[in-house]
C-alpha cells in the first residue's frame, strides 16, 4: 500500500456511495466517490475496495449479488442457445 492509498483509506466514503454499496452497486459507488472527492478512477476504486474489505457483511452481500448476476447470465445464455438451436433446426428442415 502506497502513502497515497494509505492517506485515501482514512477518508470516509460519501453517504451516497455507502448507500450504493449496500444496494450492491459498486460501480455507482465508485462514480459517486470520483465525483464528490474529485479523484481518479484508480483512487476511487481503491477507496471503495478498502471500505468493502473493512465491512465483512457488505463484502458478503456484494459477493452474493455477483454470484446471482452470474447465475442470471448463465441462464440467459442457455436460453439463447436453446432458441438458436431450435431456429437452426427449423431453418434446415425447410431446406
């Protein structure tokens, strides 16, 4: 951890960013931190990551939200593949 990241980790997160994190939206939280603290992307992300690591229940909630998102993505891809296979089957049956 560099001196700048140590200095950043002592800054409190804006309330809006904390609310976004508890909703499971880390990207929105980073955007809020960037806007309110006038930081670069890396610095804002580091600050949010430090906060998340300091809050075990928040980290668990975010990990659960990410797992649910991956599950939805997998289901969507499977459904799309089934429809594509059915469309291909009917297309080649007509020929």
